[in-house]
């Protein structure tokens, strides 16, 4: 369920001539039974609303006074969201013969008294603003409107504005509609509101609201969301400079590319834009690459795997961006962990529509070609899933077959897409014969003819080759180092830098020198750890035959220590 909440204006939207008809109440009840939340957002003061609308209990939250007051019907609890204007202001309007009504915060009058109201605000030097609602004139503290009230109400219900649809009719509904993921106007709405709405209903007032409810129940507004471009997320620009975008609930999306192609930078840039836009992300990080990603909460430690319960708890607040550090999960256990987490993520999405995006780094760790538990846990709807991998052929085909967008990044982008098509059983795309650079990509879309070249949107985050990923995590066997010795009598596996350091201290000199002279250490740092700078420095050490075994050990350890943070008990980084 993407749209977990419906927020509606009252007058001339839900209510016709101030009253809510029975058919509208029944439609609201049907929406409640679907598990969705209902919010009423009105310019009326609360006492007046309760007098004219006895079924306010149908709503989970009421925002009254044009955003200044929150009322929770089930608790009969109200909360002011701003301080009222000073008493001297209302007294001055009374002396000027301006007819006013007052609520907990709001002061209201009607046209044409706005001129007197504005003059008195200036005379007293008050930080107040005037909002119009057809003939009504509402005075509120600066920054208070229906949009801010909606945000407070959704936060109270632990929902995101990106999972809400809002419907209204008048001037004071502009911000209200723009705050929600989709803004809807009833047929009788002002022309300016209809122009800016994502959907204009055929029905006027309550008939339009009933129409909207039926659309929500029928297809969760998929058709409307597909037409709307207001929330589209940029991937980059094509050769003409036109934006290349994806829908905020699209997917599954794959970022693919060879080592150092820029795929991780592209993926991080995409996640930055998701977070900038307020979408909640859950990032599965098996190698520690996202540990210092800005504005995120880190769950799990290098030596302790996070529990599924911890992850779900962290995601319970819509504003939390969560990185799940899975360095401590053994490589062979990662598909099972993924299979256990996915159903809980789906439960959250079914009730609240969040997290909006599940980002799976090193996706071949979780969905390798033979990963039955994880494949069985894959939900029917994979919208809002982004995967990152070096080689698409390492991913399970059932997942590949459900991809609708692939972004192949960097100098070997065309070969990467050919790899994807071969793994999925598709014809190879026509050759482009274009020299690709870092920061460039080819985009493949289901049903799209040929490949689209684009220059990737910039990212603020540098790609960080940190740290505990290689220091404490568990590299797969094909990327681990094995001390075997000159006669291959040993089979000592170093699955990370700490273990490498410990084994190097304990092995005999003959074994150490055997690998040193063959260049095995620099080769591992280059191919297994993928650290070219470290590999070059170790190559120089390997080539210095004047060094004793112990001296070469110490120099290689020093080179490692300069670049990586080793855990307690190992070397500390300088």
C-alpha cells in the first residue's frame, strides 16, 4: 500500500453547504476498513466543526484553524501548533468595527476587512500573515498553514507526507495539496488549484471525494501517480540536456558496473536525492561502504549483526534513514538474513507505505544465482527497490527478470548491459560504439528501444573506501587471501585484513617469502581489496630483496595501517 492516508478539506470538499451526507460517511468508513488513515484539514475552528459534524470520530486526526490546532478524536485531545496573536490585536480590530471570530489560535473575518487587518498587523509590528479562503480572511502566526498542520498530524500517526493524498478546493489548499505526495482538486475547485493539482476529479465537493476514495481502493492511485511528474527523481541528463528521471515509486532499479566504474557513486547520488526529497530509505550494506553516509542511522556493528527487530524498530519513524551494517553476517548467511528481513519490510509497507526505498548494495550477496530462501521471500511488488552489483550475471535470474530499469555505469557500460541481457536471456542491445567515461551511463528500460546515454547527476558524497569493511568484515572465499606455502601444505584463509595480519605474524618465513616473491600480496590488495594505491606500495616492498622477512612484514602492516581502521587488538590507523 503506497497511499496510507487520505487528507481532505471540509467546506465545499467533503461537506456540501456545511454538511456531510451519508454516502460520504459510508465511503470514509470503507477507506478506514482498508487500513488507511483519515485526516480532516479545515480552516474552521474546532468548536464550530464539532457542532456541524458529529462524525468527526471517523477521522484519525483533525487539523483545525487552518493548521494551527491538532485534534485527536479517539483521545479527545487537542494541541495548539502555534501561539495565538496578542490580545491587543483582537481588541484593536474590535475598536475598528471589524467583525471577528476567534479560535484557540486563529482570528478570522471576511472580505473586505483584510485592509484594516493588514494595517493593524503593520501598526503593531506583529509576525502574522493573512490567508484567504474564498470570502474568508484568516489571521495566523507566520509559517502556519494547512500544509504545516498536515505534517504535524501525519507525524503524530507515524506516517510520511509521501504516503498521503490530499484533496481540496480553495486558495488555502495550495500548500496543503503540495505537501502531500499527490494533490487532488474537486471539480468545483478554483481554477488555479485545478491547474496545479495532480488529479482533477469529475465530481464536485463530496461527490469528488467519494470518487477519489473509490480510486484509492481500486488501484492505490497507481494510474494517477504514473501520470504525475511533480515528484520525479533525476538520474542525469541526456545529450540534449533534458532531464532523465524515474518515478518515486518505480523499480526495481539496478546500478551495475565494473569495479571503479562509478556505480557506487551513482547509487549514492540517487539515495542523496531520495533523502533530500524526504523519502525514507533502508540501505543494506554488507561491506561497510555506507557507514559514514550523511543523515542516516547506522544499525549493526562490525562484530555484531543487527537483528531484524532492530531494523524494523529503526524504520518505525518516517524521518529515519537507516543503514543496516551487515559486515558481521557471514557471506553464506546473507541470503537467509535477507529472506528474514524482507517480509518485515513488506509488513511496514503494507501498513504505512514505508520504507519508500530498499537499497541493496552488493546485491549478489543477497540474491546470488542460487538463493532459494531469498527468492521465495521476494514480494510480488518490487517497486522502490534499488540494487547495486558488479556483474548482473551474478544475480538470480528471477530477480533479473523483474527489473524494469538498469543503469550501466562507466567505461565498460555497454559490456555490462550485454552481460545483463545475456543473463536474462534477452538479445544483446545494438552496439553504440561510444567511448564511455566516468560519470556517464547507459540506461536500459523495459520496452525501450535501444540504450539511452546520460551524464549522471552530481553527488555530494565522495565514494569512501573505508575501513571496517575490509578490516573486520568477511570477504567471500573468492576474494579472501589463502596462505598455502611453497608446497601447498597450508590452507589458511584470511577473510579480512585483521585475520591477514594475525596469520602473517604466525606463519613461517618460508611461507611468507613464497607469497611475497610471487607478488601475491599486492595482487590480493588490488583484486580482492580493490585498493590500487595500497597494491602499488606493497609492490615496491615485494620488489625490495634487501628486506628481511620480518622487515617486509612490518612495512606491509604499516602500509595497511595508514589506510584502514583495524579493530581493537590489531593496529590502529594513523
